[in-house]
C-alpha cells in the first residue's frame, strides 16, 4: 500500500524543510547515495536526483546510507533506544519528581531529553512529568484522598507549588480542577504520521493528526465540552485504539470496537452518527448527509460539522466528498484523505 503523499507535495515539503512531514517520508539522493529526513539542514539537491521512501528499511534495501547530519535512523518520533530506560522508569514511578541528576544517573543527558520532548511533544520533559504528576494527584483527590496527601504523594514539596502547577495546567484551583474529568492524551504512530489520541476512562474523545493546525483548538473544545482537564498519559482505552488502528492500516479491520465519546452539539452529533453509518469503501456527499439527517437545506452546516469532527478515522469524515465526486477539504490534508479511501477500498 502506497502511503506517501504525491511527489510534487513531497518535493515542496523537502525543499522547504517542512517539519510537518517528518516521519511521513524519507528523501534519498541518487548522486550522494544518502537518505535524509525532510527537515535535513544539508544543501538541497536537484529535484530529478531525489527519491522518496516510506521507511528507513526501504531506503537501506535500495542501497542508500543514512545521513550523518539529520540521523534518520535515530528516531522518527517513537522513543529512541537511549530514551527508553527513562520512560520505563517514569512508568514504574509516575509520582516521582525527576531532576537532572536523576537523568544523568540513568545515563541520559538532560539537554538531549529536553530537545527530544520539545520536538515531539512541544513541552520539556520536566513539564511533561509535572503534568503527569498533577493528573495523578487530581485523580487521587477525585477518589476521596485529601488534597495535602495527594499533592505530597505525587512529588510536590508544598501545597502552594501544587496549586500553582494545577492552575497553570487546568486554569483552576485544585479543588475546582478535581471536580472536572481527566482526559489523558498521547501520540500514536501511524503510516500517515503521528496522531494525538485523548481518552476518558472509558472512551476515546479525541483523535487528530498531530500536524493539523486546528489541533490546539480541538483540544480546547474537548476540554470545554467535557469539562475536562487534559494531561499527558495513556490508559487501556488508548492501548485498545492503538491496536485497532494498526489493524485498520494493515487492512484487517473494517470496524472499530473501541468506545468513543463524541461531545458535540445535538446537530453535530447527528451529522457524526450519519458519518459512522457510511459503509467502509463508500463515500457520501455533504448534500446526501444533509438528506440523511432530515435537513436537506443544511449542506453548509453539515460541512462545518464535518470539519469540526474531533475523532478522525473512527468518525470517518474522510468519506465525505463533493457532489461532483471531487475530494474536498480535510483537516489532515487531502493526500491523507486520498490514502484513507484507498486503504478502505483495497
């Protein structure tokens, strides 16, 4: 299955060093025998000398060697080998307050960790760890523990420090934040790039491509609609989603079993229910969806609801096309929409 964007699109991304395509394709240069990331700072070759590959293994089999500047073998956003001991230690002791000295004792350099987290999560490791500890403490408070005990159990040295961290993350005092739901969010790798998944304890409420410009706004809407605080982390629902997504992209799954929570307006949810009813391998136009929900004149409103879908693929807004059969706008990019339809029709 070809899961690469069109060549012209990849050429443009490579020449402009577009970081949104990092992890989606690799660029190999015939004249040098080297393959690189799209963001490689090296001098750009002539377009006719460029080839594209989906995976490092493909480029290696084709006879290319990895670039020493952008290091495409090192990581594509999945945790590299040098970082895994730290991530495993964090999972074993999520309440621990990690310091730079602790990282060095594990054999990793704090600055290297900071750069990796900033690049792939948008925050530093210490901010990531602090957010996880805040989420754990709020969870304890919701289950009846005292605020003081929860704060100190989660590695905070004072109640004022805990309150400040909660307010910075949730925009509310610990008491108010503890009354809200918690949505855990993490990144899931797919053949079409990383996706950000968010989940309550029992359902997925967010699934967007990580490079979608609207992602921050969609996360805010999820938080507002569900009265929830979003914290880094994962749970059993996200684990199930990751498995089902892998099966979907392999072509062995046509229907998702993981529970979802749509969290939209009544009109939006009627549109989203209609999207979920579109059979795999089929498409509908906006006007057809408007007819299905019994509001044939609400085509523009249907289009807006389609664009505001916050659970991509599971609520298949990619199956909606123009009345003339042309592909229309898609938040993850038209090339992804085209590939999703190809996967489902194969």
